[in-house]
């Protein structure tokens, strides 16, 4: 299994590289070294994976839309991104909830969350000063790669469906409020229309730059 799926999974990759964790059982990951003269854009990856979207690993918040990157968003060195299937993030699964997260499982089986020192949710303070419920990247990574089903000690496993994810009355109330208000808002995708590239010289240069990326694949 890739090093990005270990129990000590960190939302940040090695300094200077962009780490991708791919949806699918087994959990393939890839590290990219962006060009020195320009940023690496999410759209460049979308050309390679037209049925996938990129989400920043440390930006999943309960009750908010999935953090899908726009075509011209730059991938930040030192950060990790999840590569997810677009059809799994359409309404009513466009908002982060326990149900929508579970729907990202590639196997359809209950996802175990065993041996982790941190819980799936944590309280954080937003830019507006309000408290929000953040989904820790470890949990998302296990869900999208079925990581909780592999190499675990079954005696210590707890199915996600039976885990007291909201372990306190306060957290349960806050979760219900966030999910309820999110369902009342209309879904609006953040994806931009991909325009056809007609300048063959520009496209050729981008392809050449793309081949210069340093890659390191793990499984």
C-alpha cells in the first residue's frame, strides 16, 4: 500500500512536490514536481483524467460542498489532493456528510477505521471565527481507497456505519445543523467549461512540459 495511506497519513506531501491519491481499491499515489517557471494547474490533470476531479485533502468540511478544484486552480507544492470520480460527487452527494463520504467507497463495502489515533471529525475555527467540523484526511483516504479493508487486525476494527462519529451531544447537534442547512442550499458546481485548444503550438509545449514532471508511483 502506498505510503500516503499509512495510519500516519499527513495532508502535506514532501516540500516542493504535489501528491495525488487516486480513488480505487489499493490506493495508488503519485508525486509530481511542478515546473519551475509556472504553476501546475488542476486542468492539466483533468486532461489526463477527464472523468475525475481533484479535491484538496485538508479541505473537507461537514455541511459544505466537496472542495472540487476549478480548471485553472494551481496545485500547491507540499499539499495532497484526492483524485475522485465526478459521478460520485453529483447531487445529492455534492455536500460533505457521512452518507456522501461513504458513497465514495470503491468497493461498496463498509469501511473500517481501525488503529487510528485521531477521530474522523475534528472541530476547527473558520476564517469567520465560527466553529466547523473538519473531516480528517486519514479518514477520507481510507474511504476512497478501501484502506480499512486491507491488512487490519479485525479484533480492533469498527465499521464506519457503527462508529460513533459524532461522539458528543454537542457534536451531534452541530452536525445536524450543518447538514440541514446545506441541504436547503441549491447545488452549484465549481467546475468550469473546458474549451477546446486550437493553438497546436501551445498544446505541444504544455505536453512537453508535462512530460518533464518527476513522478514517483507507489502502491
